[in-house]
């Protein structure tokens, strides 16, 4: 079980009443000029962190074919992250590019959802995470094609094909492992169980998403939920798995409240460019 | 895990109008996953527009020890090549 900061809704509410501009998690308060920046950052961070997680499998997957499947997905996601984060850097206008944003921000400044930073566990847990994320990302990108921002629209249009494949492949594995042997069923059930509490965060709306929706840049995430529940429910049923009962949702990734897993991931991902700042690709 | 999975032969059509060509094989638990493994293994660099996978066990292969009777008799039948024949002048559309 992941150990996560115990953030209750009442804690959140109390935090919101504090004067803005103080403390570590105050970035959003200064956002008015940064709505587009933060929207791009969240999209980029989701893809970046999941891409890094998947790349941890390289050389360790159950077969060379699965190794390639996972590496391909990782590369798709890192490619999306590069486009979103480069654009975020440009919008910000402080001279940061995608690499700077990826490798020179610490945990508190990462805005990815908590789902993507969860550990790989076994192959079933990795596929459970992929299925729950890619199903959401596909629904999101389908709508972001209509974004008023040209770059978001263009990246969404390109990436939705990649993500559709991720969604299908991971759904196939959820079904095969769920409806497989006793052991594979048990592993997939526990993988879904691990990841389930991070699903509500995917549909969370806050001041950034509200403002982005108002400007036509983003889409109302809560509107994705019925389709999401329908698709996930159908796949889990085919996989002979139960839709887990809703637990207390764990939120906070978008505001820099992360699980301890993210710091370890960043250590690996950021070690080289931080240790050798002059290193180039 | 992979050693428990059957082997599938992979055929790729490089572009519309071309025939599918054998490119290699993948391990996969079933046909649907075999197609996806073939996609991820053999078409990562725009090699194709269509894929076939065939269970390797379904391929009936000639026996290498029968090479002589299978293939040698063709060796001295050059008249089976169209280039063996002279085409008279004045024949067009050939």
C-alpha cells in the first residue's frame, strides 16, 4: 500500500482560506497570467512521469515483445511531454525549455496526477495503471483537439492515435490477466485495487482547469466521467474483475502534494542532467 | 513467460498494392496480442501499412532433406524462363 500524505477535504478547505502567496504550495495563486502555462505543464508532467515509469521496464519485461511494447508507449509519452513542456517553457518566457522543466524541477513543482507516479509493481499492476490512465487520456485528448490553443489542439490530434493504441493494448492485458489463471486474476485484481483510489483525481476541477475551460483551452473533466466509467466497467467485466468500491479519493498531485514514490523516480530521471549540467543529448 | 507462448510468423505489407512479405516472428499468447506484438516489434519505423500473423505451427514446410528431389530438377530447365525465348521484331505489348 502506498503511504501518502493524509490530505482530507477539510485540510484542503482550510488551506484555501490561508493568505495566498505563502508556503510551498502557493504556485496556483499566481496563476492568472499562467493559466496556459499550467495547463501545458500538467499535460506534460502526466506524460513525462508515466513515460519514465514505463521506461523502467526496459530490459526487465516478461518477454522481448512486451519489452518493446512498453518502450514504445514510453517513447510516445516522452514525445508528448517534450511537446507540451517545450511549449510551456515558451509560454512562460523565462528561458526554460522542456528539458529544463523536466530535469530541474523538484517534487513540489511537479503537477502530474498521482496515478502516473505509482510504482510499476508487477506487470499486472503496470497494465492496470496504464489502462486506467490511457482510458482517461484518450477521452481527454479527443476533446482537446477542439482546444482554442493551437499547440494543445495539434498535439492532442497527433497523440490521440498513440493513446488509443495504449488504451487498447492495456485493456487487452487487463482482460487476459483478469480472465486468465488464478494467479494472474489475483495479480490484476490487486493492481486495479492499488490504482483505483487515484482515479477520482483525474476528474478533479480546480481554479486552473476552470479558468482554462473558460478560455476554451481545456475541457470539463467531470464530463468525461460517464464515458470513463462505462469503458472501464465493460473491460473489468470482461476481465471477470469487480469494479472496486470507491475509497477515499486521494488528491493533490496537481498542487505538488505527491507520494514518496515520485522523489525516487526523479532521483533516477534527473541525476544525470543535474550532476552534469553541461551534458547534451 | 514467453517460452510458454506460441510462435507467430509475421507478414508486413509495406505499402498499398504490394504483397505481404515475411519479416520474422513473435511470441504471443493469442492472435490479437500477436498482432500487437508484431506491430510493436516490426512496424516501429513506418515499415508497413498492414500486418498478418499466422501461427507458426500452421506453416507446412518442405523437408530440407528432400532438397534434391524438390528443387534440383528445375536447375536444367532454362526454357521455363521467359528470357529463354527470342521475341520476333514487331511484337509489341509484351
